[in-house]
C-alpha cells in the first residue's frame, strides 16, 4: 500500500493487480472495435443492420448463445467442457412443451420442472466426470448423442407447439418503455460509480492500467447506454436480454466477490495446488456441471418461447457458437483464464455475423463455414498466447 498526496490530503488506496486488468482491457477494446467494424460493414452491405428494430432482434438472438456461453466460460476456466448443451436444450424444450400441451401443466410448474431436469442431467454428467474420472469431453460427447435421442423419443420426432400466450411472452415480450429507461439509467449510474471507485485514487481502490484504457472503457459504457436508449427506449427491454443481464451480473459478481467463483479460477489455474489449499475440487467441478445444466434449460425455455414450438432438432450446432464466443472473448482452453463479460462480447460478435449474413441473404452453409473458421482462429490465437518460450 502506498500513500500519496492529492490536493493536500493523504490518500491510502490499495492498488489492484494491474497486468491482468490491462490485458483484459485491451482484449475488450479489441473485441468492441472489431464488433463495431462488423456492424458498419454489414450496414453498408444491407442498409438496415444498424437500426433499432434489427439491433433489438440481434439482442434477443444473442441471448440464447449468451446464456450457454456464460456457463461454458466457467467450465473452460476450470479445464472442463460440455459438448451436450445443444442436445440438452432440445430435450428440455421438448419436455417443457409436452408438460404444457399434452399434460396440461402450468407454465411456471413446467419451467421449474425443466430447470430441475437440466440440473439433474448436469449432476449426472458431473458425477461421471468426478467419481469415474471419465474426461468431460467423452462424458458430454455421449450426452450429445443420448440427449438428442431423448428429444426425438419424447416428441415422437414431431414438433410440439401451442403452449399459450404466457409462455410465448417469455421469449417475445418486453418491459414497458418507462421501466426500461429507468433500468438503463440505474445500470449506467451504478457502472459510472463502480468505475470511479475502481480508477479514482480519491475514492479508494484503483489500478495502474493506462489512463487511455480507463477513459475509453468509460466512454464505451456511456456509449452503450446511449445505444440502449436508442434501441429500446420506445419498444422496451426484451425479457431474454434481462435474463442474460441477471445471469451475467451474478456470475461476474461471484467471480470477484464470492468464494466459489474464486475457487473456479483456482481449480483451473492449478487443480493440485487448489486441492492442497483445501479446496474441494470435485465439489467445484460437479457444481459447475449442475450450473451448466440449469443454464442450458433456461436457454431452452427462452428459445422454445421465441419459436412457440419445440422441434427435436433444436440447438443442433449451437455448441459451436457458444464455445467460439467464449474463446473469442478471451477464455483459455488451458484453464484459469476467462471472464463472462468478455464471453458475452464474443457472443455478440458471433450473433452479429449470423444476423448480418442472414440480412444479406447469404446461404446458411456459408455461415457454418465462417463459424468454423472463427473457431479455428480463436483457438490458434489462444495456443500462441499460451505457448511458453523455450
């Protein structure tokens, strides 16, 4: 701790670890710049990309991948992976519609049951990983197959539809405009106060990150708030985006201020050291799979609500988008590194590309090619940055 004199007063402000903050700041700035360039390019191409209507649709489209990416980020940080999320999403959506349409369950009872089912599947896969020592790649690759089969069996290979207006509103409804504007203003105020506390020595904790990064991050935050007012000020905030915001805030807060969040990074950094430090590594890994199962079920509910149906082939390739978004957002395949905010920006970038190509009328096959190339590039960059000099 250093003491400094500012305007005649002595300030005792603890200085946080700065190199990681600086690296994270530069990565976020790079991702934002690339995303903005993508938006401008698609707007020039299509003429309608940067419009309130399309950006509102983009936010809802991104929310599905963002929910999965949030959970996958923590799994990757802990050196685990889940390849079954798309299949579980389909199975959960089919079960939800069967409960509501075929068995006349209430909407909220069905949602609770499906989230419980997702967590149960996560617990089973996590137990196989923890107690039988089967690599998570193999466990979830098997889940990719058997869960997809469950979806087809339960649905009879037919698309189930017609769950009612209440369920439909979850994925398609919005908050009233005045409430939405109040939420945006409140989030902006909290963000500015948090920035001031973090980067202003007079207010306590600060970092040694370059002043340029600090100021640009603040400008980006205020710019995002202005963009949100422009896009959602009249139509209102979509419910899927609110769900993502709650999940992302909770996980980001837990990563910084809750013991479990710090345990995840400790396990990913060095599992043996974490074990010697008294951390129950098995419990952490098992909990992460349960969390992943719950988030996948929530994403299934949102996606099925948007479609007002539950096709058994739902989420066929979404695991690629989720993993790509996480890695593009800075999550390392080697574990120990990654943030939910970075992953969400990666999800926004992936969704922007898909949305823009769709507006331009590009065949979905080319979208698959681009997604695969982006995943390869992201992994290659991760490999090069993690490679130690000999």
